[in-house]
């Protein structure tokens, strides 16, 4: 029972390159989220998916796209990476009831040079 | 705009003492508030949730209070141990799908 799994754990990109961050959960949760975490700032919501087939913008969606492939998987794509996207990215899920705890993956540390 | 404030300065305490962390918020009426623990290089891990109609919640050595008048939550760790050293995040939600996180406070417990 892995919980929430993110790949890769580390990535270095050159400005302008593209990549997809993968997230998979085996908790049978409906809601999935992508956050970024920068020093001195709280986790900021990029996109979320309330259920399979739906996605919505969060606080900082510019420069990102997402896909909710199925109930288990929620991917985050950077089409043209910029140094401002250097950050640690976390995927999270919330259980069947909305007002409950979030479960986080171990994070992806992305550096854009 | 909605804002959550946690003490950006690290909190240093001696083993066995009670650690108290503060979370203040403005322009927000949360339905519930959560506290998470985050260790270096890891994702946040849920600790406690308290709802707007609850004043206090306890779990083992942890206690959370929630004062909607003061717009403040206090997080206490009693009989602190070096293993409690971590960053603690406060998170607020109105009950919808979006949750806002504070930047966290680092706690160091010295043996």
C-alpha cells in the first residue's frame, strides 16, 4: 500500500524544455492536488481535480497543465520550463469526504537552469 | 486578501518543555483548520484537524486550540522530544476543495 507516489524525485531542466510530473495514488480517493513549495512561502495550489474527468485552476496555474488520466493518476506538465518554476512539487489526495486530511507524496525537486 | 501567518523564526526549546506554535489568519472564515508536520525532503504529514465549532482537540502529546474570534490557532507539543524537531504547517479550509497553507514554523528540540 504505497499511498501517493510521485515520479521523478529529482529533475534538472534547461529553460524551454518540457516535462511531465507523474502522481499515482492507491487510496481510492476522488480529489487530487498539485502544489508547489518555495522557501518562506506556504504550499501554493497549482491545479486540482475534484473527481475523475474534472480539473480546476488553483492559485498559481500559469505555465502548467494537468491531466486526470483516471481515478488513480494526476499528472502535471510544464510545456516550456522557466527558472521561476524551480521549486519542490507535491501531489496530494483527499479522501471520500471533503473535510478530511490530505495525504502527500514525497515530492519532486525541480531545478530549471 | 486571505492570509495565514506562522512565525517564520525557528522555535528552539529544551527537551521536556512544551512547544507552542501560533497560526494567525485574516480575511478568512475557515470551516476547519489542520496542522501538518514536515520533515526535510519529505511531504507534509497530517497531525490534527479541528472544526470551527470546536475549541480544543487533543491527540497524545499534541493539543490544538482554535479561536475564531481572535482568528488564531495554537499548537502545543507537551513533553517535547528531539524527534519532534520538524517544520509544522497550519492549513485552513472553508470546506470546499481548496486549502490554504501557512509557510510553517521550524521547531528544534534540544536534548
